[in-house]
């Protein structure tokens, strides 16, 4: 299995509050896309995958009115 550093951001949509919650974690998984899909299994969501030039993968997730971003960087 591969190891990833994951940055999970919950982006505040409120126009007067642009702060965001950020969580950092190290995980082991075979595929980041499967990890995100399993995390939101059974819930209605949309997800956009973006591959960065440095090789990291960013998933823009919209679920329950929240915008969340997951950035996976292989360790």
C-alpha cells in the first residue's frame, strides 16, 4: 500500500468568514479516489479530481451544502 499525507479542508461559504478548517493526516491506501468515494458512501455528493504538476491529487467535494477539499501527496 502507498502512504499519503492528506490535507482535508472544509471551506466556509459564508461571505463574511473566509476562514477554513484544516486537518492533516497520514494514511495508507491503494487509491485516493477510492478512499474519497468510500468516505462519502451512501451520501449524495459531487467530486472533481485535479492532478497537480507536482503529482499530488486534489479532490473538490461538495456534500450536504459544504465544500471540502482533500489533497493527497504521496510520501
